């Protein structure tokens, strides 16, 4: 045992000497940052349950552009709206590549929309944006699917009576069904075993990837690949989800009619056929599988999470809920389901939804970028291939852009006349040429789902509002809220001519 301990001490000492000598031997124009240890980098200085908060604190000390070591790999962090905008917009081509996250890389191997780069990324992103825009141009639009699903969600909420329940399953099911409509062309019953299994795996994976174990894997993947632990569930679940998607793709191949585009898979299969003789085509089975995987998972969890945060904040601030309901009564009434055309007539509701997205800060670290060449930025030199973290949390909570950045405040998005106010730092979907391609789909869902629920119910909590905790439970890959329960009080039809 003593020999083992001695060996470890000697190895660490040699590693420290090597690191120190290498640092002195290679002058660098990297941004400044905290001193790092060999192998583990700055991991001891970063809170695994709130890495965004730790990085914001480091930014206050080292400036809006600084270097941290994620295990043995250096990364440049961009803090605050101005630094993020300057990089992702003003130098979009330089900062436009997707950085490698070991856990995501292991699942996708560089295929699909989210983690690809270069020609592949440009082809797949352009195609996906077009496919999402054109979805439902036939007899039934995307908005029709969302309104129908919102009505189903209301019926599911009604079944609870006025008993308290956790809305996670219901909201996950609703958003998953919208993604099913987009990707597969159909929805599932909320009790369908396949849907239940998918939702369980997605929920578990989001918890794992946001946990200390998930972050530890991304720091030391080569080591943890050989160790047991919860991180392995991430890859087991991903394989099962991909197997389900392979079955759905094969079903489409078996039944695909010539020229028919009912969903994303149909559109991709048609493009594959058109480019079958093109040796450079990126429209192949692997990119179909991983693009479908990207769209389905990203669209399901982030939208559901935003709505769960929204309901939690309505419980904490019932006056916000009441003002939204007043606007619903004036603009929509109780006779029909809300539609996207109502949005422009409802400035307070729009402002509240945007503040929910800002406050909840769903993807606090953003997805990492990397520079495509040696890049000059604010007097520093970032070498080609280095990971760049445009910290979205530091933008959505930037004290230079928001009056009360740490508080939920709908007035952030309202002018003195009570009209919706544009805020340049409102970037929940990031910015630049790698911003989220599903922004419009997500915004449509959030508006229609939340307004339909508040049209039909007043949402209440078993706790008094002061006792409700709206601080994040953790904020790794995704910002998770504390578990909560709510109950629904059905609303009576409003009497009198209140609609505009």
C-alpha cells in the first residue's frame, strides 16, 4: 500500500513539474484565468451544481474574456452580453464552429445537426431550418397540432380534479407529442408504453448530464469510460432512444410515398433520394438518425422545462397569472383555443413569457463553440480548435442589461406605456450562426400551451407564495427547478363584453 501511495505522489510531482515547465516554455497570448492543477484543471474552483455561477464569479475577477482548464483542456469563457455578441455576431465565422463535448461526441460521433461542423453542418442546418419552416403546409399546420395538443393537455389537467400533482409528466408528454408530429407525423397517447419509456430516458439523461457525474465525465472521459457510475446511464439511454428512432425511420422507408413530405423524416428521405448519386452528399442514414435524435431531444426537454418554470413562477407570483388571465379574457375569451395570431395583441403575456425564459436560464452554459482558425479577440490570441464557452447565463443575468437581473421582473420587457419592449440581450436561444434552429417552434408552443392552461384554470399551490422556492436546484447543462406540486381551479366563463 505504501508503494502505491509513493507512486501516486511521485507521478503527481512529475506531472506538476512537467506542467510548470511546459507553461514557461510556451509563451501564450491566451486570456488570463485562475491557476490550474495538472489533469483536473480548475475543476476544484467550479461548483458542479452551479458551474455558470462559478464562471460568472471568475469573470468578475479576470474580466469578460478569461481562460479556464476543463480537466486537461483549456477553454475560453465569454462573460456578459457585449463579449458574447462581439464574438458570435461580429466575428461569427471565426467563432462559428461547434465545440466538442465528450458526452455528446460519444453519442453522435460528429453526425447530425447539433455537433457537426463545416460542410456537413451547413448542409444539415439549412435543410432542417427549411423543413421546420415548411412543416404542415398541407391540410394541418404546426399550429393546428399545437392547439390540438393544448386541448388534450387541458383535459389531462382536468382529470386531477383539484388534487395537487407534479405537472412534469403532462408537460413532457405534450411537448414530446409536438416533436413526434414534426419528426414522425403522429402523436402518442399519454399512456403509450413507448412514449412513457422515451420520456423516462430523456428525463434521466437531462438529470445525469446536469449532475456532477455528467460534468466529471466531460472533464475526464478517457478515465470514466472505464469506471462504473451514473454517467453510463447516459449512453445506455441514448442507445435505446436511437434504436427507437431507427425503427421509426425504417417504418417510414417501408411506407414512404414518392414526393410525400408529411414530416421531417419524409423530407430527409426524399432529399437522400435526390442526392443518391452525389458522393459528397451529407444526406445519409447516419445523419438522418442523429439529426432526428437532435431535434426530438432538444425540442422536447427545453420547451417542457421552460413551461414547468413558467407554472412555478405563476405560483410564486399569482398577480402575474391574474394579469395574463385578464389579457386572455379581453383578447381571446373562453370560446376558442388561443392561436399564435393573438400574441401581438397581448403585450403583458409576451413580456411575462420572455421573463420566464430569461429568469429560468434553461441552457446556462450554452453549447460550446470553437474557433475555426487562430483568432485575435480583444487583444488575445485564441488558437484554432480551442473550446469557447459563450456563457448565456452571464447574458440573461447581465447587470448592465437588466434592472434586477436576479429577480423575476416582467417589467424588464415592458415600456412606460405597457407595450412590449425589445431587449437586445434577450438570447435564450443563443445568437449567431449556431443559434437554436427550433426557436419559432418553441415560442409557438410556449405561448399556446401556457395561455390555454391559464384560459381554463387558475393554478394554485398547496404552499403560500412566500414559501415557494424559485431558486435553481442545479444548473449544469440545464437549469433544474426544485420539485413542486400544483392544483387547478377551473375558471368560470367571464360575463359581459370584455373581449377587444
